[in-house]
């Protein structure tokens, strides 16, 4: 795939995710179809979804998740601080580590 094909694919993925967010409250099935189409475009063009889009898809059931609507978001302090996103459709949890800013070493 050349650069222009990947750029067009990325633009379409961004558009589909924007449409999914905007139509989720009126028609969740249509929003899910938009996300499924965006994933297929990414796989066909052999490009990775950006991290902000990956986090909007449940890794287990592949459903589109919106925080506070069909997913629960919690911040945990145990061991290392992390965010726990629970999909309310399948019940699976995704953990995202919160990294502290590394201090610059003194020279």
C-alpha cells in the first residue's frame, strides 16, 4: 500500500469513529456498524488504529464503548496507579497504566 492509500484510509477511519460517537445515542447498532467498518478498513489497508480509537473498542466482544454510557471507568491506586474500563456488554475489563512523568536526571 502506498502512502496516499493509507492516508485516505486513516481519514475514513476518523470519519467513521466521529459518526459512531455522534449517532450512538440515537442508533447504537448503526454506531457499531461504523466501528466494524473502520476496523475492516484498517485491516485491509494494514494500518494500526490509533490508541484513542483502540480504547473505544472492547478487546473481547469488539463492541463500541462510550465511557459512562455502556462502559464503566474507574481509577485504581493499588500497586501502580491505573484506569480500569469495564465493558457493560460482556463484563470484561481493560487496564490502562498511568505513567508518572519521569524526572530529568541531574547531570
